[in-house]
């Protein structure tokens, strides 16, 4: 191969650069970099070769650094000597596909949110490419957020082929992965399988409604399976609402590498010199006493840091989606306001169908994009509704789906250049709609403007439900022109930019993250949202499973749960299930008899008394619906003074007797009174029980009713 002078000089200077690095690294090789929380430790050390190694991950210990610990290169780039899946793969501007990253420096400081931020700088030995690994550790919560940032000073663009947020290594014996897959109305079905040699991937390629089939969450049990109270388990999730990928590769030596980040599928990213590319954070926690603690770690972190206003109370509400669908007018809605008052809820939420005039939104074929109140249905506009609600001392909220357009809309005619579709090919619809080209700043203004217009015309609007009913297919962005491989990433970045704009102007407006059910539930978006809609499936029995699945990763304060007419269970069962989250109703009260209505409004009052325990307390999952014909769970406040226990019997076989349930999280030295609440009508209330926390946790109590599809709720108070 022939080199010209310029190349020879370039190569010489690169070699010098590499040599300086090697010397520098040799000097610093004895160092250990430790990322610590109260109970978890992630240690990295520098090898003689200048590379960064993960030397330990697991329960925290106090020993000094062990230079002989088995280690794996911490964040592996592709193209050199590694034989398995890389965390990072790039193509340099000259076509060279390799990176060899060595340690440069690291530092650690307190971040503004109280976390400790560790940054480790790495650099390629030949090309001017820099990579920084970031770790934010939340000491009390035992949670670590990890992300990476890449920059370069090459002449042309650097192409990022894959770019993980984080890579972790395990040397356990027997790995089991628990994943949460689903579909519309079947979200968060939990499946556990043993990892076998090779690669297992959980991912999404759906773009806007990215999580329709898979939520970006998982639990990895390291030494055999785990349960609620035993086993070594890592719980992980990604702060990203778009395409994600968790990749697990088990090698011939039984070492497992876990690579988490944006899904690189169809997403090569061309990075100009001087710009940096920052990945979303991989959020994870670790527990050596099972899944229960891992969930509580994540919940505590999420309430303080992951969810907007996660430590604040939430409003109960009446929603009209299932009560009316698109068939309503001002009079009907005002009657529903009266229903909301009868129930005693705080807010009325007006759902889909209130907008568009030329192509009225009377079903899901028309109107999306035309965010003017429909003058036939709502002659007084939103203002009349807000005023009427106010006069009834009720708050008012409203539904929008601002990222979408129906071909039957004025927007479609006015701004064809704002719509994503493949040139020269037939349009593809899902729920009769298309996705707007959010990377386009004009579209971002339009989406922000949709919220801003509602809010500035009606400053009393107190809640927004933000829906997103389709994924991206036949995707082509008119704005991105020859950078189509940026579309999935730029869409999400633009989504967050718009949300940041909304939050700059309306910092505390409660907003529900909804996506045709639970198609978008993640901590990337929840920074901007106060809650999420888990599923359109509100059948009480189904919800026991769906909410159980979400509860591994998301706290009750963020989980909207509505009582509807879906499901053949009693109103008591459905209400008891919905009390596990942010309680709401979506039901025409005409379908309830007097006793049922009285039950519901009493349940709302109970809920208001107990919601702080449910939303801010520690969750203990006591009996899993995946193990038995029932589910039992309890929430305990931080002082261990108050608790709420929910027991749902799903089915029962002839002669089946449910065992006593041992509680958790109580103070063993305290005495508690356990009282059944939410008793329907004149039904028999179980007798109060007084017992020590010790006894309740060791002997347990019979809490489950015998009949299928019945439930009990207990209020537990320290004497
Ligand atoms: C899907 C949501 O999940 C529902 O709750 C409802 O808002 C409909 N969209 C309205 O079109």
C-alpha cells in the first residue's frame, strides 16, 4: 500500500499520540474508579494496556482494590481484538472502522440533584475521537444512571453505527431474564427464560409508539432465578421513548455482557466534528435480596428524580372516553361534571372528539391536526366547559394527540410537507392517521402551539392527556432529506425538545403520557409527565396482571388506573384494583345502581385518605398472580405507621384454601390494627385484627376472600 507524505506525517503523529497515551496509562494503572451507592458497587480499574476494565459489579463491599479481580473491558468498541458484540461501532471519515479506546482521566463531583457524577474520559489511540462514560449514582436509592457521549475532531463526519449507553459484565452461573412484552390491551405480560449461549435481544423498531410490543424494562437474575425476597437481580430501564435495545450475550466462558441503549437499527448517525452525541441514560439498580427491593429502589428514585412532581399528590378524576366515546356535546359533558361531583373526584377529563370543524372528529377517521373546538358539539368552546366545571368546584382537563394527522383534516391539505411518508409510495395508515415530521422545527412549533393555545386561552385547564396512537412505518422525513437514518433518533430528540418547551412555560401542569394504551412508558418521557396510562384494558382481572408488571419498575404515583365498564367483575373489585394507582373513573353513572354509586364515592374518600401511603409508600408484592389464583400486595409508609393491603382473588378451585400471607415492611416491635375498608353495601366486614408487626410478618394473616373475582382492602395502622 502506498502512502503519500501527508499520510506518513499523519500516521507518525498518531503513533506519538498513542505512545503518550500508553505511557500515561501505564502510570495510572493501579487506580480503581468506584461508583457507589448505599448497597451497590460498580468498580472499574485501569489495565496495563491503558484500557478501562470493569472489575466488579454487585453488592457493596469494603475491601481495598483487588488488582487480580477477573475483569472485562468496560465499554468495548468494535474493530480491534474483541470477539463479541461491541458497545460502540463507528466508521471514521476515511472509512476505517476501528476504535481502540484508552483511559485519559476521570473525575467525580456532586451534581445539582444530589447524585454523584463520575465521568471517565477515553480516547482513541489513533483518531481524534473522544468518548466519555458518565455514571450518576443515587446513594440512598441504590440507583445508577449511566450514559455515554462521543465527540471527534476528524475532517469529515464520523458515522456512529451503534452507540450503547452502557455495557455491563457478569460472571454468574445461571442467568435468567424477565421481560415484559405485550400488545394493545395486553401490556406488560411477564415472561422469564433462562439465557442460553449467544445473543438475546429485547428491542423496538416502532419509533413514535415505540413500546407497543415491548416496554424498555427488564430484570436479570444472575445466579439462578430470583423471587420477591431472594436472588441476585439487576433491574434496568432506559430513559428513551423511541427505539431501544437491550442485548444480552452469553459467551463460551459463561460470561454475560449486557449492552443497553438506543436501538442502532436503521439509525446510523452522522456526527459532524465538534458536535457531541449523548446517549440516553440506562437506569439500573441491583439487589441481592430479590426483586422486591429492586423495585422499591427504582420507585424511590423515580418519585424523587424520574417523574415530574413524583412526590406530589395526584388528582382523582372522571374521564369520558369509555362513557361516551366520540358521542357527546356540551350538555352531556356538563351532566358528567355533576356525576364527577357525585363521585367526589377532583377533575373531569375530556377525551378525544372535542375538536375539528371542516372534518369533525366524530370518529377516528377525521380531524386530527385541527385543534379548534368543534362548534356543533361545543358551541361555547372549551371556555364554557372550564367555567362550568369551575362553578361546580371541579377541575378540568383535556385530551390531545398533537404529533399526528388524519388525511381527512385541514392540516393535511395545508401542510403536506409536515407529514412523514415515503415519496412515490402509497401512504400507510394506522388508526387512519399519519405521523407529523417532528424533526422539522415548524412542526415542533405547531405541537408546542397546540398545548400553548389551549393553555393560554384557558389558563384554568388543569390536566392534559397526551396521546400517540400510531407507530412509525413507511417512515421518511421530508425535513431530514438525505439524513433519513437520523429519523428515529431525531424524532425523539424533537419530542423531548417540545416537552422541555412545554415545561418551561407550564412547569407543573399535570400531564398523562398515553399511547394507545401503554405504548410509550419510560423514564425519558416521565421527566415531563406526571403519570402514564398503562393500558386501554381496564378489565379488573386483566389490570391485576398489567399493573403487577408495571409495578416492578414504576411507582403507583405514576400509574393511572380507571374504573370502567370493561370487565365482568363487581364494581368493588374493579375499584379495589384501580386504587393501586392514580384512581379515576371512566364510566357512565347511569349504569350504576344506588348502592354501587355509594360504594364508589366512599371508596374515593378512602382513597383520598390513603393515597399518600399508596403513592409514596414502599410496595411489597406478597403473592403473585403468576404463582397463585390470587394477588396480594401492600404499601407501607416510610415511618411504618400506616399501610394498605390489597388482596384480589382471581379464581379458586373446589376446596382450594388460600394460605395466610406474611406481610412485609412493618415494624416488628409495633402493634397494628388491621381493618377491612371498601366494604360493599351491607356485606360482612371481616373482624378487625390487632397484632404485632413481628407476628404479621412471621405468622401472617388470612387476607384473601374465597370467591373468584372478589377482593378485600385493609387499612393497617400502628396503635
Ligand atoms: C387511546 C387511549 O389509550 C384511550 O384512552 C383514548 O384516549 C383513545 N386513544 C382516544 O382516541
